[in-house]
C-alpha cells in the first residue's frame, strides 16, 4: 500500500504541471485528457493493489477478484467511451497521462525492489 501512496503522490506532482504546460499547445481538451488519463491509471493501479491484497490475505476468492477486475474494466471502458464520444477529452492527452502513471509505477517498483 505504501507503493500506491507514493505513486499517487508523485503522479499528482507530475501530471498537474504537465497538464498546465499542455494548455499552451491545445487549451481546450489536451489538459483535461492528461488529467483524466492519469486518474484512470491511478484507478487501475488501486484496483490491482486491492485485488492482490485480497488474494494474499485470502479475504476473497478468485471468482470475486475476477468479478471485481471485470467490473472495473467495464466501468473504465464506459467512462472512456463516453468522454471520447462527447468530445470532452483528447485521446492523445489521455494516453499521455496514463503513460506517465505507468512509468511512475515502473520507477517506484524498481526502487522498491532495490530495497531488498
């Protein structure tokens, strides 16, 4: 859970200035796309951490973990579809925000593994 908190904290520190800087390129949808992509990345990470903790602690079964993962994936798919269909976000910005969070997950995971 400590890794999750570090990734969330660093994501906010990085994504908000990047979104502000992107407003100089396309001020309408690019910044919100970056922020939404980052939030989706954090949402996915948080769900993965909760699923892994539930399986390790044997609080849930494989069926409930799979159901939770599928439910999160469906919610994410619907949210992305609605945001793109309504032309609220820029797809490239969303992918960029998601990629930033993904790289932070890799970076923090490498740091965590180096502690062993």
